[in-house]
């Protein structure tokens, strides 16, 4: 709207201006339906996430990465001049708040698309809201397989652009089985946080470890509480049972404390430690002493895949936010990349059309195992992302010799896993 | 068994402050977890600046002591006469505010201090168990502080006045003793203890906004079990909780939390004044 | 008799409220406003139920969320796993929570003051631990997943948003009216007497324990209805519903709204929800913002807003009145 025209506006147009201003301000609870101003109407994308409390990094890195991609898209002209407007709200990690925030973003703030950067319980809540309101939702932080694997939860307009627990378990199990054969690691013990993610992930890993190497034996399990500060009794137990290898899916601050505390007990001397979430910059920059024999899967590493695309993306992120990107960052960046690609492919911003375009869509991406990422058509989940396991050191490139996972292997075993779970 | 001592000694320091504040002022300091959190963060910064762990812990204790003093002077003092719910409201407001202040000052991501060089020696082997050097110092430090606390409360004039105020506040003020100074001192004490605990634990913890939550709940359990107002009760309670934790992971991995609350329930039903508690305050 | 006129008075208010609320969807298309009222109904019932204990009974419970949670979970489980209709599931949730209230209340109401508070907190955390550990039944930390089915009953289809709104309003008003009637009845008067001086009440031959227990059971049943509404709204149940932060929220609603006026908790619920929504929309530092607001109430008003207004009104009346 040309400012010169403001004085000369006839009243209906003026009301229109005020209405749009009111709905944009978001203060009006009597939201008038947002009336389209044709070309320049922004594409509103809502992002419920966690910006406070223990997991605040999740929201911060998700929001940063998403914003970076959105700005790139807008700078290159957007969609026929229309720019994406990303609205990020804090659910404080409470699922009912996540549901409320998601609803508000759609019904009051005019968001036609949701990028859900909630952790698993919040993601289920937002999933129901999206189902209820019929909006497109891309989950970017939930790794719980059932979100997309369970046919009861599937909807045509929900997608997951994030790694999946079972994929990590297959690759991790294969790698660990190999190392176990090489180093004759027969006695294993697990130490994972006692909640759904911890239990499911550990069980899946153990399953595939045994599948690839029949000689391993699980001699004990420890289940510390999530966000438990003190691990001394767990470490003492690990020392008593004295396994040859330890597996853990502890993450973030918990993993850092666990490693720090284990070091002063000299827990890892003579043992191999398989920690699926260790190759994460938040952990690697905080752990003061990376023990020998620490193996991990890559959450996000700028050195894997070792391509200019990946290193450039990481440098841009660091330049903008003065921080290293985390696992959540790449997942959200990829989601926005998918979204923009789908909008261009569908030539529309209608949720249904975008959803159809997303199904089976492959895009070029710095995070792909072979330069490409795909949203699988049958269950709407992300595949072909770069997965690798390797031994860690205390400084860049942290994982010197990554062993990439095979997607052929994953696809086969995942199909069989789904059948067993009754998901197929 | 030894691990119970580690958790227990830190918990004791925090709970001692909580129980002291309740004993003397009749106030449940719901912001006590925030005191602990501040201690940890202050120690982190002090360590980064000085490179000396002892200085860091001291800085934490003094810093939080000061915070406790200010908290009492400007906030809690206004709601002594109001009922417990208003006090809860004030404390909770401070918790919310400080969680965000910490987020603003130190950032949202978790931070870790790392083990000071002097403690990086290989662990001791005592009685067939592994005991890291750091924990020996930690327990020793906690016991020393406990001893100092006992000494102050038993022998010093301030300590005697505090105990008198805990027993009989009206009489104490009738004797012309400045109770408002006492109250400020007690809150400061509680702050010092919680701050020292936060500082001592810092090398083996990850700091993040909101980390005060869990130790607050555990301190409640300890003070209830030990007896609200009894410092020796807090010691017994803390060691008990430490014990439950160390056995809990072996026996009932899923239900350690539940066990602790069960203990709390049992004490409240069978012996509401706690194991070593005195008469409940009116 | 006085109680007769308050009954008519109360029913009048209830009908008026129902009328205004039912017209709201015709005045605005904003789903957010209707969502707000639905949440207000859930939390208003929850907070008012707690006030039966706190304001009217003098028993400060820190663990009231256990009944909010039990209502939500039992309702959700019945709808997900059995074929019962929604009204039956609601009754099931109320019955279970009432039973839970009976068992826990029987133990808790013996204790006084802070010990009562801590015991209720302990029981609630125990139940919360059970919810978290019993993953096969409750879904553990992820809660009941997959949504709660809403088969139509008696021609009412709660999958339709506006119908859910009307249902929540109706349920909210009915529950509040019921609580009001009970609290204005002789039972309510006895409860207040017990609150003011249990010794005197006992001396008068009142079974103090029994009265307190009845109040506890009543409040637990009502709290569960709040939980049911919340479960319907988010189409799920989460362990957060039974966590002490939820109990804390209810206490803040009562404190900010006012303990001594019946409608206080509902006003407080509205205030807290409003602050929460506005703060979340505008700033990242909601702890700071909400904390400052709460401090304003605690140190500034020093009491809930309806209590404050009532006292103000009384002061004005006294100044302008005969005395």
C-alpha cells in the first residue's frame, strides 16, 4: 500500500488496513479474518518450540537455523515476491501449552503452515492440533519413530524432517557390532535416561547390536532419571559390573556431566563407550576431557559429510549466531529447504498442495548422505540424511574417520522392524 | 554406599539452610533451589576469572549469602505476616525471574566448569570401591562446613540468639534483641550454605537455567524427614535420601523418585515432626 | 431464609452467564477467544475446587493437580480403550478421582497446616511417578498419544469446535453453581466453622475429620472435571497435568483472584491465562514478565483482586454510608 494513498482511502479500504494491522499485531482477540492483500501477503509459518528451561537450546538452535533459511529464501525473491514470515512461540516444554500455542498460531496469527520444533511429547500434542485443524505440519525435533511409523497417527498433511530413532539404532548397532568383533567386546552394559526416548532408543540399539553380532551379552542396565545431576551410584554400578563396553543415549548436559563424572572415576579406562549423542557440538565443546574409546553417531558435524556445502552452511550459521549449529539446527534448516522447494514445485502456498508436493520429494541438501535428502512417500519421514559413526577426539574434526551408514541396509531392516511392531 | 555420602553431603548443605530458615522464621523458602543455582553459576564465573577453585566456592557462598540477605530485606520481610500462600507466591516469582536473569546473563545453553587440575589425579581405592579424589574433598568440605555451622549455632552469641529465636520468637524480641537483624542473618546463612553447595558441586554438574528445581524438591523431602527446623535432622535426612538413591537404582530403577516420596509420606503420617524434629510451630 | 434468596440469586447469575457465553460465538469468529473460554472453564473449575479446600476449608493443598491429572487420564483411557460414551467416561473419571480423594483425603486431613500441604504434595508426586513409570498404560512421559476419540452422544458432537465450546461453558457453569450451592448450604457453613476454629467445632459435636474429608472428596471430584475438559481440549493427557507446577498454577489463580469471594478463583484463572497468553506472544522472557506480575499482586495488592475490590467497595460504602 502506497503511503501517499492513505489520506485518499475510501472507508472500506481503510477498515481493511486497520483490520490487517490489528491481526498482525496479534493483540486483538476478536480476530477479524485476515483479508488477503494479494501479492504482498506474507506466507505465515508458525513454529511452536521450547525456548526456556533445561532444553532451551533446542528452541534456540531450531529458531536460528529456520530463520537463516527463511531469510535466504526471502532475499532471493521469495515465492513470486511473497516472503515467508516465521512466528516462533515458546511452549515452555509443556505439551498442553504446545497444543495451545499451535492452535493460536493457526487460528489467530493466520499461520497456514506449522514447523513443529517441539520435543516428542509436545510433538504428539501439536500433531493432534494439526490433524484437528487440517494444517500442514512438519515435525523437526521429534525422533520418536511411532510419530510417522504408526499408521494410526499418520495424516496426509504431517511430515517429519528429523532423524529417527530406529535409523540411528540400525547404523549404530551395525557399527558397534563390528567394533565388538574387532576388539572382542562381549560384555555390554547400558546407561540411559529413564523415559520414552531413552528406553526405546536403548532397546532398539541392543536389538540391532545382537542382530549383527550374536556374541554380545547384555550384562546390566542402568536407568538414571532424565536431568539427574549426580551419576555416582550409576558409575559405581558400572564399575562393579565391569562390562567391556557401555552404551548410552544420554544427551546434552546430562551426557556432559556423565562423562565428566566418569572421568574422575576413571570409568572408561579399558572400556569402550558408545554414546549415540556425543558427536554434538554442545557436548563436545563442554566436555573437558574426551576419553579414549568414545564412539558416537554424528548428531551434527561440520566435517561430515565432508563437503563444501556442509562446511559453508556451518560457517554461515556460526557467522550469524556466533555459535556452533546443533542437531536441531540442521533438521529445521532442512525443513525450510523442503518447504520452499515444495512451494515452488506446487506453485502454491495451499497446505494440501504443498503436502502433495512434499510426498516423496528429494532436494539437494548439505545434510544428505549423497547430497540429497528425501521425504519418503509412504510414511512421510526423512531419509537419506548423512549418518555415520566413529571414534571421537577432543578437537576438530572430532570424528576423524567416520564410518558412513548404508541406507540400503537401513531401508531393509526398517521395513522388517515395522512389520514386527505391527506398523506395516 | 559411599555414593550416598556424596549426594547426601551436598543435599545436607542445601537442606540445612532451608530448615534453619523454617525453624527461625517459620517460612518455607521456595526459592531455595534458586540460591543453589546461583551458587553454581557464580562459582563458574569466579573460576573462569581466577582459575582457583577455593576462591570460586567462596565467591559462590558470599554472593548467594548477599543475595539471600537482599531477598529477605526487600521481599520476604513484607510477607511475614501474610499467610504461607503469599510467601509461596513471592518465592515463586523470584524463581521465575531469576531463571530468566540467569538465561540473560549466562545464556540458555548448558555450561560446564570442568574439573580443576588439582583434582584430576587418579581415584583412590578404598574398601574395594573407587573413590575419586574430588569427592573426598567434597565430602570433607561439606563436613567441615557442617562442623562450622554446628559450632556457630552452639557456641557463638549469634548462634545462641538464633536458636532462641527458633524456640521462642516473642520472648526473644521481648528481650530487646533485634529480630529483624536475626531474620536477615538467617536468610543470609541459608544463602551462604546453598551457595557453597552450588559452588562445590559445580565441577561435576551441567549448569542450565532452572537447575534448582530438583534439589529444591529433594531438600523438602529431607527437611520433612529430618524435622523442619532441625539441622541435625537435615543431616540424617540427607544421608537417608542419599542412601535411598544409591540403592534405588539397583533395586527399582523405575521408581527411585517414588521411593523418596513414599518415605516422605510415611514420616508425615507416622511422625509428622520428622525424625529429629521439635514441636511444630503454631 | 437467607439461603433461599442466595439460591435464587446464584441461579440467576448462572443463567445470565450461560446466556452471555452462548452468544459469544455469534459475535466473534475468533477461535482463540472461544479456546480461551474453554481453557478458562477447565481451569476455573480446577481453581474453584481447590478453593473449597483453601478458602473455605483452610486446608492448603499443594498436590491438587493429582485429581486434575487423574480426571484427564481416566477419561482419556476410557475413551481410547473402551467403547463407552463421553458422559459415561466423564462419570468414570469423577468416580475414580472421588475414590482417590477418599483414600488420600482420609490420611491427609488428619494433619494440620504445612504438614497437610507437604503430605498432599508427596502423594501427588507419588502419583506423578506412577504415571511416568507405568508406560504401558499411560504412555509414560509422552502421555496418551493418538488423540482422544469424540464419538457423538445424544446428538452432541464434540469434534465440532463450537459445540465443544458450548459444552465447556455449560459444564463450567453447572459445576460452579453446584459448588456454590454446596458451599452456601449448612455443610458449607460447617466447613467454614471448622476452618475458623476446629476446636470450637469439635466442642459443638461436629466430626471435624468427616467434614474435612467430605470437602476433600468434593474438591477432588470437581478437579477431575476440570481435567476432563482439558483432555478434551488438547485431545490427550500428559504427565504435566499431575505435576506440582499445575498445582502451583491453581494456587496462583486463587491467590490472584481472591480466596474469600466465590468467583475469585475463576477471575484469577482468567487473569493468569490472559497474562500467560499475552506474555508468550510478546516476549521470550516470560519468566521475568510473569514473575514481576506475580510480585505486583503479592506485594502490591497483597491479596486477590476480588478480595481487594470487595474491601475497596466496603470502604467506600462505609464512608458513604450511615456509620
